[in-house]
C-alpha cells in the first residue's frame, strides 16, 4: 500500500463520519482556543504593565511605608511617612531633581445630579512633571494654591465620563463636591489610555496636598513619596541619600532594618512581570488540561472505530495490507483530527482574544509562538493518543477479523 493511498483511505474514513469526527476534535478545539486566548491575555497584561510603569520614567523612585517588626512578627502600626519626611528628602538629598509626596483615599465626587466613587489624590504642583502626565484642558494648581489650602481640583478623563461630562472645556471653572465639600475644577488630565488590572490611571481626582490633608483626609499619613533621580547613573546615590535621610527622621537605630521601602521602576517591572507571568502559566496549564481531555476523547473514539471497522481491517489485510499500513492509517486519522482541531481552535482563540480587546478593552497580544506551540502539541496529542488504537487495529488477526460480525 502506497503512502498516498493510505492517506486517502484515512481521510475517506473521516469524511464518512463527519459528525463523529467533528465531535471528536471538539476537545482539541476548546483546549487550543483556551490556551491561545489565555496567553494573549497574559502577554497583553504584561505589556500593559510594562508600558504603564515605563511611562513614569526610568529615574523614578518610590518610597513607601514599611512594617515595623518585632520578634519576627509584622505589625500594622508601622512607622508612617509624613510631609516632614518629604521635606527632609528634598532638603538633604543631593542626587535628586524633584520630590512629590502623595496621600490618597476613595471618596464620593458629585457634579450636579451625578456622582462617582473615585480615587482622590492629594499631591503637590509638580505631579505632572514627576508622573509624566499631560493636561487636556485647563491648568495644574500652583504651589501658592497648595500652601493656601485652596479648594481646586484636576479631574481624570474617566471621572468626566462617569459624571456625564462630554467636553473637558465644559467643566473648567465649574464646581464639584468632594466628600460634600465644594471644589472648583481648574484642569483635566489627558488620558493615559493604559488601564490595567492594577488600577486605572485615568480614574482619579487631584487636589493640593495641604488642602486634602486638612479638609478631606484628616491625616498626615502619606501613601508614598515619589522622587526623581538626576539620571539613571545617579539612582544608587539617590537611593542611598533617601535611606540615610529617612532613617535619621525616623530615628531608626543602627543595626535595625528600615521601616520603609524604596522601589525603582526596574523593581516594579520585575515584580509585576513575574506575577502576571505566573498567572499566565497557571491559566495556560488549566487550559492545557482541555487538550489532554480532548486527546483521551480521540483515543476512545478511535478505539470504538477500530471495533466497528474490524471486518474492514480483515479485508484490507487479506488483500495485502501490512501491519505497518494499518498502523499508519489509524495514526494519520488521529493526527488529522488533532491538527484540524488545532487549526479551528487557533482561529477561535485568536477571534476570542480580538473580541476581548474590542468589547472589554482588555490588552491582548496574540502570540505566534503560542499558536505554533498549540499546533505542535495537537500533533503530539494525535500521535500519543492514536498509538494504542492504531496498534490494536494493526494487531488484529485477519482471519478473526473477517469472521467478526
């Protein structure tokens, strides 16, 4: 039996049972589609996080409160960061260009008969410079307005949409209420357009930090202090300066660990990248189980097919088909089912990833490597789970097979 004839016979057997062939490859279709969609979603999330953090600048350092430890136990009553810490860093550090303290809380914001619960950020006038934001309309509040505790606010574009405001210019000069207190809107931020699972940078309201401290938050506890180093080469010096200054401010004894953390952009990228990668691997592993289930389904159907076609196999052997011919025929049937399932699954998975990006605004990146890996895995599944039925068919005794009813 020639190879071409074996392939023709195998494909003819699949065409003769179209519905069964389609149902058999369904598990492979679902598995491949799930793997491709999950990898696209995970890769997109990694890219979005990387772009979001990189957009803040490579020289940005973030100082955050740590936890006080005693006898190996962490306590919530950690040493807090305050405005005095930010002032000390600005005065005593020699390798920095800007310091931006920040305190935040989720509060109710109201405009006319619309309201939303959003992140209200108390910060300084250099927020745009440090965080690499731009204005769509209006202006940023000044240092004088901060020191004077003026009730002015700069809105993020998502807040405008939630409050039903169509034009950024239309809200300038208008009044909104934050926690029941009236603020005048003086500016609107330009959209970052990089919403991630870790937060939406467009969903926030900026107010002067002194105003926020005394009128909204009722606390001097800072969420973080952002610091710009003079250059990438100066980052180690800047981190050393910050550590020295805050340890002195907090009166941390020599030999005791810091009660604060200093993170660079590289740290954030590595941490968040590793986190999203772990979730991608986890979800891909779960999706790959569908491929395994699909392979078992193919093996079961092929075993049933061998039983149904026992007499046919006997006739082929009687006409001269060798053991290897029968083995190859059934292997080809199994592999073709898996490859067709892989092709359909790749189309479904790519379409699903595109749909998630279009309708849910999720960042997805369809990976050619994931599609290739899914095809290879499909072929491997076809071979692995097709061997047993093929060996069983090839091992049938022709005389017994011919007598089979």
